[in-house]
């Protein structure tokens, strides 16, 4: 496994829609392992999408299980995800490894249902709510060439400079 370099805004690769995965194979599974290691190495990382490391394919990982009292499905690999239902809306603060210096208030659905393939190529369905639903929508946006900056409630009042993070182990 290897840590992959995170692409940062305003890199144009973050704005390009990703292509669907045609085949789940050993190379893809190895990439997913690297992607997960990269996510876990970042401060507070609960999700990552392939475009953030320069791969324009529809692959993302969401894992909010480290957050106490957060209902979740554990570690979820999303290959070719499609949101099939959403309900309710809420404003919440989001950050992103590709926009490390800022956070912002974004409106997202409170509950979603989605379908995707997992890393074995099996079709999966998930029901998500709260923070997990927000994280999944954020990562799926990356696959569509969108950043949380594109969904800010207001650019003038809902974008905030982030406090400096320390790397793990410091």
C-alpha cells in the first residue's frame, strides 16, 4: 500500500466528471487499498474519492465509524454509486482534503439511499442518514466534478478559514 498525493483546489482535475468503472479487478482493489490508506493518514478523514488523487474513475470510500454516536454502515466502498432517494435537508459544516484551508456551510439531504458496487464487484444498497449521508454526498460530488465550494449556502458568509491541523503523530 502507498500514500497517494492529494490534488488541491484549484486543480482542474477536480472539476472533471469521472468515468464509470468497467471492471472490478485486482488492480482496482489495490488502488482502493491505497486510497483508503491515504484517507486514514489525513486529519479527520472520513471519506475520499478517486479524483482527489488524480484518478477520474467513480470510486469513493466513506467511513464515519470513528465518530461516536454516529449511526453508520462502517467502512463503505462506493464503486459507480448512484443516489436513488433523498429526504429532508439540513445545513452542515464541511471540509475537504482537497481544500485544506477552508470549511463551509453546505445544504445536503439528511437521509439518502444509494446503490453501488463494492470492491468484490457485488451490487450493494445502503440507507444513510445524518453525517454519513452528508459524507457520501460530498464524495459522490467529487465523482461529478463538484467541490463543497460549489454548494456553499453563501460565498460571503458561509466560507471559513480552517484552523491549522497537526499531522497524526505530532
